[in-house]
């Protein structure tokens, strides 16, 4: 039986699902914003489009960081409890790995927002 800390396959996939939605929002929003010349007015020295894309990126990073920390703590609990079932330990390892991969991928896809101007 799977422990209460692991949420099954849906929980294991959520890290990459959040990365996917962040990727679509960042690149789709960037493309549409530049194509239609929307939200290019400067606010605090940057176009509003950049601020909105940064907000999406930072929100995704916050959620993925929370999930990675939660998954890592569940993994530590599963390793400490020697009597926990093999499936529970496997799901904890899988969930932690996918969350960390989603977090790292999200960091990488959002870094161009920091140093490359939108619609340049």
C-alpha cells in the first residue's frame, strides 16, 4: 500500500506538468505579445510583458520549489521508516526526482527573461 505522503502517479507527474504549462505560458505569451505589440509600455524600466512573464516564471518556481521540498521530506521519511513498503519508497524517489527535474527545467527556460529584452 502507498503511504499517505505519496499521492500516486498524479503526484509524481505534477512537477513536469507545471513545467509544461510554464513553458507554454512563457513562450506562447512572449510570441503573442510581440506579434501583436501588446504590453510593451515600460514600467519600472522594463516592458509590462516582461513583468507578466517574470510573474508567471517566479510563481511556477515557487510552486515547484515547494513541491520539491515536500517530496524531498517525504523521501527522507520513507528512508527512515525501514518498514515502509517498497512501492512507497519508489514513489517517493520518483516524485522527488521529477519535482527536481521540473524545477531545474523551469529555471533554465526562464533565464532568458532576465537578460534578453522581449521583442528585441
